[in-house]
C-alpha cells in the first residue's frame, strides 16, 4: 500500500522524477495522471476490510502496473536492477494476495 500511495502521490503531484521516468519509457506525460489516480484508488481498496471483489480488481491492477513496468523497462534497455526491483514488488504483491482473508459468501434465501 505504501508503494502505491507514494507512487500515486508522486504521479499526481507531477514530481519531475516521476514524469521524466514515464516519458523516458516512451509514454506521453498525461499517462502519469491516469496511473496516479489508479494507484491512489487501489490503496483504500486493498486496505479496507471486506470488498473482496474490489480487492481482486485492485490486485489485478497492481499486477498489470508492475508487469507493464517490467516490460517497458526491458523494451527501452534500462539496467537490469529495474527488473530486480519490480520483481521484488511483484513478490510482495503475490504474498499479500496469498495471505489475504476472504469473507465467507452470504447465503441467499
């Protein structure tokens, strides 16, 4: 949640390093705003109790974000440490997903 919160804020505040990093990957600068909003929306979705389906979507978004970042860094020939960092974040996300608690379905009728 901290990584999403800090990254989302950096994107929405249009921090130079955040915008420059995304533009260096070949994306237009406006993508920073879109990603920033999505990242900030994922934080309460992941931290709030309940809302299992919403959490599933948030975890899916995290996976799309991180795997897309890895592919983008590979495509532009960035140093390999980017992939190590992203792989570490993916591992944390997978563990978080695996350890989440799910509510039992509510019987209908």
